[in-house]
C-alpha cells in the first residue's frame, strides 16, 4: 500500500522520546525552530503533521500507526479469536508485548513519545508565534488534549492502577533536545494527574472553537470532554466522569440500527465524536481494516474472528446480532465472523477509523453511576443505549457493574478497549475451547453458494493459557506492555 506521510512539510518536528537513541531523528534538512513556530499557520502545520505521523506512519504492515495499539488491545482480550495465518497472532498468544526487543513494543513507545514531544513544542512555543490569537489558543488546547491522549494510552497499557503508587512511565512536559536527560518512571497516579491537568487546561482554550463537520479528526470541546470522561473513569473519579461524558456526547445522537450495520468505516456517522478520515490518496491507516474486515473479499488478513461464546451475549432482536455468521471460505470454514467493520470503499481499500462515539459516553456514565452506588441512574444510562440497539432492557438482577462491563465488550468490540478494560478493572482474560456438551468438537453446518451445506468443526480460541502454561488471572504480568529495550539502554534513570 502506498504510504503518504505528511511529515515532509514539517521537517523541523523535534521528534523524539527522551533518550539519545530517539533524539537523533531530526532530519538533516530541518528548518530551524524559529521558522517552524514563528506563525500560527506554521504551528497548525506542526499539529496536522503530528496527527498524520501518528496514524499514517508504518513500522511494519502489522503495525499501521497508532490504531494498531487498539488492534493489539483487542487481540489480547477475550472476545476475538485471532486466526493463526497472519499478523497479531503473537500478541494474541501473549508472547510479544512482554518482549522488549519486539518491533511492535518499540513502535508503540516511539509513536506515543514522539507525539508527546511534538505537543510539548507546540505548548511551549505557540504563544510567541504571530497570527490570530484565537487560533493560537485553539492550537494550544489541541496540543494539550493530544498529549493527554498519549499519556492516557500509556497509563492504560503499561501499568495496573491498584493503589496509584505503581511505577508506570516517564512524564515529559518540556521540548526535548540533545542534552535532555531521561526521566525516571512516574507513578500511575501521577500519570493520570498529568492527563487530567492537561485536559482541564484544554477545555477553556477550546471553548469557542467550532470545527468543520467534515474534520472530525480535529480535537474540539466534545473530544476533550470525552478524553476527560475516560480519564476520570479509569482513575475512579465517578462524579467527574459522569459530567464529562454527558458533555462529550452533546450533539451526537446514537445511530440507528441500520447505520450500525453499515461497516463502521464512515466518519460521517452522526454518532462518531472523533475519528480519522481516509481518502484513496491518504489511506495508510486504512490498513487496519485488513485485520478487522472479515467479509470483504479484498480484505487480506481477515484475522479478527469472534469467539463463538461472544455471540451468546446478544439477544436475537439486537441489531448487533445480525452481524454474526459463520465463515464460508474454504480456508476459514468454521470461524464465526462478526462483520462490524468493513472497508467503506472495498475497491480502493479505504475506511475511516473511529476513535470516540457517544455510545461509549453512555457506557461511561452508566458505569460511573453504578460504581458510585446509584444503580437507578446507572441502569437508565445503560438502557438508553440498549433501547437504541433494540436489546432487552436491564431490569435488575445480578451486578449492574458486571452487566455494564459486558455491554462495553458488546458495543465497543474491535475499537481497542478489550485489554485496557481488563487492566483497569482488575479483570481477567476468559478463553475456553468451543466444544460440544460431550467435550468433542462442536460441529456446525456451513452453507455453500449452491444451496448445499457442509459440516465442519467450529473454531474458537486457540490460545487458552498464558505462555508459562498457567491459567489467565487478574493482574497478570502478561497483560502489560513492555518498555522497549532501546529506552532501557539509553535512559539510565528510568528505573530510579
């Protein structure tokens, strides 16, 4: 696939995690900082280029930019049975993300800290640029929010939050340079504080910004509130999470059942608060659909199949239930397809990427109410979403929190929340073989195109234990992403 990276137009991006290995990435044709950041228009070019780098930069075909972090999160969860033919099988098997020498481990760290450093430069320098004051204010707010998103991602995958005192990752808030010393890890509580502080600074700066309806990738007040809702929820600040979630979804009604079945690849969907648009000329990030899209003939990997047990969470009247069917391709017969994601343009292999939806905000509101003891309000928020999906309404019975966590799995499947939800809640991966009542293979009838059927063994999870042979458990060391060896070698302070 052709790679269309826009970093050419911002040659002076000070790209680098804070160690000498990553600090040597400045191109030889770099423009001096006083030219890059001298006008508001140039600063916006930095923001735009940073976003393009984040989503469009390939490390390998298995790591197509920032969204591949979400692919990895879901591959390491309970509800996606990754086929063994193509990429992400090592993440699925828990042998990759704990190995600090792996390319994917290095790529995720590099993406996040390069974006953080670019945001640090914008925050530090935009006030001195010439140009429209409102524009400079908006750009600074967007940089704060984008930096917060990166630190929230780091907090979500690199450490558990049991007491808040666990050492997580280093925090950098100043632009890096050749003499920048690597920092020690901050606690997970300190990382969440940084995220929330950044977003609280972003809100007033974005207060009067109205983005173009076709530019949902630009961070506005709704997006910043949505990130704040996530951060408050993940850090167990329930009341604040409710307030932010309600603000984030304002103006973004839940989609219809028909829209839910259109393939989750069109940024014009009215429920999408934040997303990354693609065109035939800017489509590197669309490569993520080769893993997610299991029904388009042009999709190459088709590796994200559903655990057959996942289907049992849905009522037959639920609009999401229609997305299930058994694969009929000869080399993948017996896998259960969940056809939530499909290329928007299968001929051009293009699809927009979803980053935030109002459905998630209802789920955050519901969980925060339930966690704080207000089960009535929690059930109301949950049932707004269930009604929109034509699912059976919750009427009590069992744990409301557990019910909401299952609803998150149902609603947000494939959007990157699986492993991060397990990490933040102290949950555990649940995988079991898909067998019949007598312990033998489950046999299903798969239709052929000529109207006949063939009986095949149903396929489910193939990795059922941790790499050391023990069962999956809460707070397993295998759930956390490793810090890459290059960072450990070049930052002598990281474990101080």
